[in-house]
């Protein structure tokens, strides 16, 4: 079982909110809204996704890395995932 299983409903609600934000951004583009307003909303959606990702990483650390088997491999995997998050 994945570490986020206990918070799956909350995670799905947050993702649905971000999905709504992205649809809103599409409407803004379609309506030819002011560029800075669009960029502001893109940054808000990105921040929301970052917060979701950080929560998933937190759950991973608290659940998956506590298991003693393959802990070095799991730690390497985690650091690679965090590196990808930070590299954009």
C-alpha cells in the first residue's frame, strides 16, 4: 500500500482544485485576458501542485522509508524525485 492511501480523498480533492485552476487559465487565454493575470494564475497552479508533491514526498518519507528493506535504494529514488522537482 502506498503511503498516501490514508489521505487519498484529500489528495484527489486538491488535484481537482488544481484541475479547475488550469481550466480557468484556459478560459483566461480564450478570453484574451491580460498576460500578467494569466501568468499569476499559472504560478498559483504551479504552487498548488508543488504543495501536493511535497505532501506526497512527506508521506513517502514517513511511510515507505521506515521499512528497513532496500532503504538505500528508496532514499536514492527519493532524492532523484526531489531533484526533478527542484530542477525546473
